[in-house]
C-alpha cells in the first residue's frame, strides 16, 4: 500500500517520502541573500521528501516583500548554493520557487522606486511587508498602484523566468524549480479576470488569460527540463485580492495545456491559502481538475496543500486523491516533521509572531525529538 512514507519519483526529482515542505515566506534574507541561518533552517528540514524554497524573486521588479531572497544577483545564487549543498549533504531534495509578485509590491521595493507592474492598472487591496531601514522595524503596508505591462515587455518577463530557472539549477544547485502561479501574484493577475482587463492577446478569453502563464511554463521547462519543473496553482484563493468568478473551465483548460509539458509535479492549494478549505462563493471540483490533467496525458505527481493534518494526508494518499501532501506551518515548528508523523509523536505548536522577519528565534530554534524519543 502507498503511504505518506513511500518514496516517489516525480519527473527527475527523487522523493524519499510523500511529505513536502510548502514554500514559506520568512523574510530573513537581507539583500535577497540567504545566509547562515537560512542554511541551518533548510538543513534541519532535509528529511522532507521535497523541500520547496520560500518564494524567490526572479528579478528586482519581481520583489514585493522586504528581505525575501532572490535569484538575480551572484551573491544571492552563492547564498542559495550553500543552502542546496547543505540539504543534499543531509540527503534531501530541494526546488526553488520562482516568484514575480506583480502588483503585490510597494514602490520602495522596486527598482528606482517605480510603480510595480501587473496585467492592468488595478490596485490590489492588500498589504505587503516592508522594513523601515531607519528603525529596522517591519510591518505590513498597503501595496502601491501598479502600471499595466505593455505587450512588448512580456517576452522579457518570460525570458527572466527562464533565466532564473537556469540559474537556480545550474548555478545554485537546486534539483528543480516551482513556478509560483498562485496567491494573486503576477501570473494569477493575468490568469484571473478580477485583475485582468486587457484587450490584447493576454486578456479576455481563457486562452488569452492563460497565455503568459503557459509561455512562462514552456520557457522554464525548455530551460531546465519539464522533469525538473513544478507549478503551484490556487484555483479559488482570494489571497492578495485576486478573484476569478468561473474557475472550473479556466483550470480545466490549464490542466489540458500543462499536461503536454512533461512537468515533475502540479501543486494545488485547495481553498483559501492558509485558511478555509472551501470558499463558499467559489465551489470547485478538484477531482475533475486532476482528471482533466490525467485525461490529457499529464503524468506529473499531484501535490496538494492547505490545512492537511496527518489523518487527512494519509487519506489523501491512500485514496489516490494526491501523490504528495505539502505542509506549511507544521514544518515551521517541526523540523523533524517526517519523523514525528511516522512515530505519532506530538507536534510543536507554531509561533505566528516569528513567521516574518527576525532572526534565529522561531526560525532555527524549534526543538527536534531526542534520539530514541518518538
Ligand atoms: C505570506 C507572506 C508573504 C508572502 C504567498 C509568497 O502567499 C507568499 C507569501 C505568504 O505565496
């Protein structure tokens, strides 16, 4: 019988179990460079079947939060290489989450204090995390008004995703990449009609709205191989003020198109990211979505996320609902989550106040089970 602890080949990725660490923003990489603490944090969690890095900006323009890591400077890539070396030495696998926030940014985080970019000049009613340099204090601030990207700029966006993917794998030593196409960031701003009012070939119909996402995914798969490429999707999340009134046909189309690209995995956030697993006004049939992918020949691993506890995760694997389950907050507080789930040991509770920013506290100091315990 397949369980959470059964190994899995997902494309070129080798998972020692079906428990993934979800991508988790931690805001501890000044100048976008992961440092010693980041190395320790990921190494501590290397027993996950797959570590997915925190969202990592593909460009300065793609930055939307203070002190998140990047992939566009050599020091950033060197910092990540130290992380991936540590994870590999500990027997783990790690992919890099490729992130462009689009309009979910603040001018103070943009090159030359410019306006952030999006599909349309529509401001998101959401907030982003900035750090006041004078006082060193962090806090959430409203996002800035974006400008609409010109169609002529989109090839550069696609190219930047592909270049970041190549750097992640070839220079920084990641086993693969995950395209962040969820949670109201740039690719969802094109995909979902609530943020896209374009009248060109990137707005309007489903194929037009899905076009940028698919161009990016093809380019990334060409750069590093589909077998080293995953994608994260969130069909109904309202995160960062995004909305799609009719997600089922949109995601059915995506499923059919993605099925052709030979991806390692598809990672689906079920419900509202970090919140309820059902969004009342936006019913969604996840089984139909997955069936559309499989029926179109998609062979990537199916990864699910959002509010799973052990019993739900075991059921998801046993029933075939999913091949892999990603855990977020539980991994923040339990570096040895795999061992704890295997042995039935109690889980450490998480401390929300140390999720974003700060130092070792709430990052690398959660206790692990003593040898022989659990
Ligand atoms: C929480 C805080 C900041 C960013 C996401 C990258 O929603 C994020 C994120 C989450 O995907």
